[in-house]
C-alpha cells in the first residue's frame, strides 16, 4: 500500500518577514509565542480568487483517489480549508509562527502548519482579513448608494445618459436602446 505524503506548503515567499507599520490585524493571545504579532494583507486579484478555489480543492482532496466535495466535509473542516487556502494567498507579512523553513533556509508561508492548540488563530486571521477586505466595499453604502451591488453592471440606457450601455444582449433590446423599432 502506498503511503500518503502531504503536499509541500505554499511556495509564496514574502518580500519581507518584517512587520509593516500599519498592521491590519494583531495576534495577541496564543500558546505559541511565535504566532504573536502583526499581520498585513494584500487584496487578492481575480486570478488569486481562482487559485484560492483550486487550493481549497487540493486541501480537501489531498491524496484521495476519489475526489470528495467540500460540502460533504464537516463545517469546521470546510472553514479550515477555506482559511488556509485564502491566507496562503493574501498574507503579506505575518509573525514567525506562520512560516516554515524552506529547503534552502528561506521562510515559506504555511498557515496550515499552525497547530498545538492555536488552530483558532487561523480562523481569527481569516475573519480579520474578511473584515479588512469588506471595508473597501462599504464606500458606496456610506455615500447613500446602498442599492448598488459591487461588480453588478446596471443599465441606464433608457435614461438617455451618454456613455451608458444596455447590458441585455438580445437583438430586440439592442435595437430598442438604439431607437430602432424594426419588427423581425
């Protein structure tokens, strides 16, 4: 029988393991003193979001010959899979305890290696990242545009405003938005 070998930790290497002046989250209560300190995040790109999804699948199916669905795992396992995959991508700097030593001695970010009673730190850090990221989405709400959803294109073609386009791509809609009333 073949023995299972877990995948190597994330190969994302931070530009610096030193802490930035403006931390996004500070870890103060842990059993492992190497986990105490400030964490900074970076905003993920669209490609990063795809990679996070792929990494979640890798974590869930690690070494299995028959893949399983994330939804079939217990709730806590799903949370950890999402937290590890997300934090591997979005952490810019973190305390020493978030890193493992690479083959040539360089630090490699590996939030999945956190353990010894400090597993909750991973979920707390994910929550801190989510709160930090959501702060960027509140700009419209504060301006009174609470009906606008980020990433959703709204059409103002009927208002006659220049530069506005109808997002409905049916031929009838295109013709009516251009003022063409032709029967097909």
